[in-house]
C-alpha cells in the first residue's frame, strides 16, 4: 500500500483550473512537478499552487524519480510523443482527450500501453458524475427498455465572438476544434451508456468564425478547425440497443447559455441527463418528465460548474485510490482501448464530412 501518489502535470490550462486543485483536495495525492512549453507559465502555476518543481521541458517532469503519474493536458498533437516517453520511463499516464491526432497514433499508444505494467487512462471524467452513473445503471436495469434512439445536445457560447483570439484551438495541425474537444466526449458517453459500438457515422462540420487575430503577431489568421458539428449515427445491436440511432449537435458558438444534455429513448420510456448529472425519466403513457433524486458531485472551488470539474474530482480520487493500492485499473474509467475506439469514430466523422457520405465501421 503506497502512502502517497506523486503527480507530474504537463500543461497549464485545464490543469491549472481543474486538475491541480482537484488533486490537492485528495488525501494521499501530491503534485510535485508542473511543466509547460512556456517556463513562465509553469513558474506561475507552481507558485500559485505551492508546487516544488517547475520546468519548461516536459521530459524533465516525466523523468523525475519522485513522479508516479503523468497527467498530459496539452494540445493533442503532443499526446503520442509524451505518452510513449512516459511509458518508456515506467510512468502511469492520464492523457487528455482526444487521445491522439488519428487512429494510427492511438493504436500505437494502445499497443505500447499493453507492453507496460502501468495505468493508462483517457480523461473522460463525465463518466464519474453521480447522475451519469445512476442513469447508466437504470438503462442496464431495463428501466426504459431497449434503446431506440439517443440525442446529444452540446452548446456553448465560448467561441461565438470573433474577438476570441486565434490559438491552438483554431489550428487543425495542433488537433484543435469542437469535434476533438467535445465530440470525443460525446462518442465516449454514447458507447459507455449503451454498451454498444457505433456502426455508422454521417457528419457535417462547420466553421462559422473563419478568421481570428493571433495574440502574438496581431495578424488575422484563418481558422482551420470546426466550431460546430452535426452527426447522425447507427448503433450495432447489443444488450441494451435494438436497431438504434442517434443525433448529435455540438457547437461552441451558440448563445445564450451552456448546455450539455444526453437523452435516451427506449421501448418503455426515456432518460435525460443534464450537464451536472441531474436525471429525469419519462415513462411510456406519461406526459411529463419526473426528476430522479440523486446527490450531485462535489466540485472544485473556483471552477465553474459545467460538469467537467465535478467529474474530474471523482475520477482523480479513484485514480489515487487505485495507485495507492498498486492497481492499474480504475472501475468505469476510459482506457486506452476506449480512446482508440473513439479515435476511430472521429476519423470516420472527418472522412464523412470530407466525402459527404455515410462511413461504416
């Protein structure tokens, strides 16, 4: 039994707002090093969170003997290189989504993880919202019968203004865009809730804000990533699905308010889950939704409650618990095998958009 799990963080975006404060709330966890491509960012975060070591070289963080777990929270273009280097140093890895730039990279990462006796997870933290856990249990208990259809609606206004700066989110070569950032979560959610694979994808991607100003140069630069995508899916038949379909709408430019909602419609009724895990059930023969009482997750102080930080705190606690017990599995967490399957779906979505055709898997 380990007394303490020591963590190295690469990246100072999501890590700063959610991951570091979450780990610092957990007994037996200690963030010992933070790395950023910009050393000044790493220094500022280390100072703000009283972290002993910071660096502008991510390899330095990974190679430290006092680091057990590496959290990779960088743009996707760096995920493969950093993950493989971490595995080579015998480190456990929690990698941000999307797992990689494409399925070929993800497969290489998956195969390398299988060679090492380490924990290897993708940060699909929404699985750990209490409401999502309860809704999945209700689906598997047959509460709504066989799933016929799913709807996923994600809307956010965050990139609606053309004044938002050009950054890696705007750059396809860095792995930016709504499909990777949000669509990867949606694909993972649908697979996890239903226990079924997605058998075909039709996708239309859109870029509404086509230029943004580069903060460094001051020049306008073209946006090469999507800020909206719409998909139509089919599921393979499974224990909880029968000739099932799905619609997905994802947008980072829709006003006024944030929404992250998933709905499942079955032969006996329907389940709706909101961004923070609130659950509603509508049964066949009834005319309204009924709220299911649950305890909502604890959140991270100072972080806006959009579901992500609450889910991450719960996931982080389970990761620390497993590593303290020298285990390399975390119940319900997304594995590299899950990440690879999601990457196949994203590749299919991009192919569908490019060819205006349904892609079968």
